[in-house]
């Protein structure tokens, strides 16, 4: 696989950035990605959703006393907004000129987990998603402060139940264990004292605020420091700790390059991260430019997002209903805004179980043959009680290949674009599919190349980048 294709997949979701990486060089490509603009306007589908605490309270009070029909309508609206929120994000991933920002948003989304299933307020989920987007390449400590004081996180980790004299330790624990420093680098006392500092941090219109009647204003001793600490103080103290950089550098390496990052690299990049005062942009530049120079292809299993978006890009399927993408992601265990638990998606080998592999092959069969699940069937996904029946609609698919090339040249072209390695048996199989007398000018040539592409997508080597 050409390096530009490999890194287009790693930094985006398909091979469509390969040409830009070759033309600009990796460092300039990264700079364009960091400087990329994004739309800050509230999506229209959230216009009628409650946004202030008063609007939310009024809606919930009206549901309590409403008839069954009104309750059904309210639930349907909540589900609709949630599905639209997913489609809105998928569209950004597919259409942004420099999709590294959205890939980084997805990384942070899986680091600071807050699920819509528990939060239930789509506007809060949107707010948090925008915090991740605005701070995707910013400062890790500042991002952590913003997320910990977001309504979505306060709800998801039960800090609304954390009150003076009746403490809930969930947010305090996950702040240390999963978000910043990792297991083994704090004490149970730090968790308890942290919970006191977070007591009373509750919902606000634009983010979490302390409520005076339930906050704890006593002195707390946190990592050996004593004072009347609040949320931001906790973050300042955590980021002074010796082992703070390594959890996040390990996760960044795992998300982008290695399913099992070497510990020496975790330490090396972690030390640099501390040196640049937890600024994400220089860290990413250092990691990507240095790892780009190494022969490290085939060290990471594609996540379902990369798999499906690459498939659609290679087949030039531009007008596919985004509901089909959501259906595929849910099947694969990568339902956006709905990780199974606070630890997020495991990644690595969990993306290639026998069931997931079969689903990938079936999806490739379907799309390569020019078929898609119908919009009518996909619409039933919004209902908990209806199971889609199998029904398909025809779609146009087209594979890019050299129309002046012979079979071996076209096989080499696809291999360079799609596979990190090709052995003799694979080469022989591909030549049996696209034979020596193949005529690229023949009307059904695209069908023959699509069949070759379908074979490639089922190879174990295709699952790796």
C-alpha cells in the first residue's frame, strides 16, 4: 500500500486524502487540517428541542400529565433528533475537505464517553460534541475542564446526585481512572476528596454550575494538596502529576496507528506532551510525521467507520442514505453516542470478531453488486418494535481503475491502494478473477473490477491499516 493511501485511511476515513497528502506533504496537510473551519450554526433538527433548563422542565411536566398519544409523539421526536444528530455527524465525516478534525472528534468522543441513551437530552449531546470539535487540536487540560463541566457528563456520570453529605463518586473516579491519569496513579482517598470537590456541580443552561445549597466548601486534600478545591482546581492538580501524559498518548497511538502501542513510544511521546504543556496539535504533528517515516503498515484493524466510509468512497456511492451507515455501525458495535460503557469501544481485536467479519463481507457483497437496503426498511430502525424485512434497491457503483491497463496493472493499482501486503496466493487468486485477456474498454469491465474489489475487501489483509 502506498504511504499516502495508508495515512489517508489513518488520518481520515478513506483514501480520498491520499492525493492531498502527496501533493502537500504530510506537514502541510496536517496544518490545513488544524486550520480547517467548521459550521457552528445549530442544526435545524434541534430547533424545537428543549435547550434551557426551563424549557426542559416544562416539557417533562407536560409529558407527565399528557395522554398516551402526546407521550408517543414526544418520544418519537427525541428519537428523531438523535438519529438526525448521528446523520449530521456522518455527513461531516464524509464531506469535510480535511476530515482529521472529525476523526479527532470521534477519538475524544470515545475518550470522554457520554451516551445519548442515558443523557436523553439531544441538545446536551450536541453541545458536548461541539466542545470536542472546537478543542480537537487544542489543550488537553482545558478540554478536560470543559467536558467535566458539561451537562452531558454531569448527567452521564451521575454528578447530579453528588451532594454535600451524600456523595456520588462516579465522576471523580472516572476523571482519574479513564479520562486523565489511569489506574495505579491515585488513591481511594483522592477519589473521595475529589467527589467532595465536585459535590453540587449540577445542570446549568450553558454548562454545569455549582449550587450553593448542596456544594461542599470544606477543605479537601487532593494528591497531597489541601484547600477548598472545585472542579477546575482538581484538573490543575491532576495535570501536575508525574504520570499524567501516558494514558492519553497510549490511546492516541492506539486510535491512529498501533492496536498495541510499544511502551517506549507511549513514554517517548508522553514526555514530549508534558514538554509542550499538553497542547494536542504539536503532539499529533510529532507522532504522525515521525511514525509516517516508519514501515508500520498492517499494525491496526480498521474500525467500522473507516471500513464503511472507505467502501462507499471506493465504489463512488455518494447518495446512499446515511441511515444505512448508521445501521451498519450499530451492527458492528460502533453506535455513535452509544458506547456500551464508560470505557468506550475497546478497538483492536474487538473490531474483527467472526460476527463482525461476516457482517463486513455481507455489506461488501451487497454494495459491490449494486444493491442497498431500501430507505423504507431503514426507516423502521427508529422503532424499537419493528424488525426490518430484507428489501433492496439498485444503486450505481463504479471502481476507479486504469482503463488503458492490462489485468496485472489493474491488480497492482488496486493492491497499492487497498492492501498493506500481497502474497503469491492472493496474486494468483486476483489473476484468476481478472484474467490475462481482460479488456478494460469492454462495457462490463467495471463489473469485473468490482468483483475483484469485492474479493479484496474480504481478505484479512484488507481489514488492516
